[in-house]
C-alpha cells in the first residue's frame, strides 16, 4: 500500500453492522509512500501512527496539482 499526505485510508468493518472508519494521511514514514502512516481519524480527530491491514484501502486526495 502506498499513500501520500492528504489521501484517505478507509477501513471496512469486520462484521455485519460494524462501522466503516476513515483517516486522513498526515505523513508517510515508510519507503516510497509506504506504512507506517501518521493519520488523523475522522471519527475522533486523534492523530496516531497506523499500520494498515488487508481491510484497508487508499482513496487518493482530490487536491489540484500545480
């Protein structure tokens, strides 16, 4: 998985009815945009270091370039 600051990481619930969580990537600390990521969680506004699992996917930022 690769992500850059501004991208969102979405984590699907593990069981039926579990919520989907998301966080915004603040910094990528791994090689070439790999984990771990410093993220800000959307539901709690807390910053944490995050190693995504197989239930996570990256949603690229829609920020304009240039």
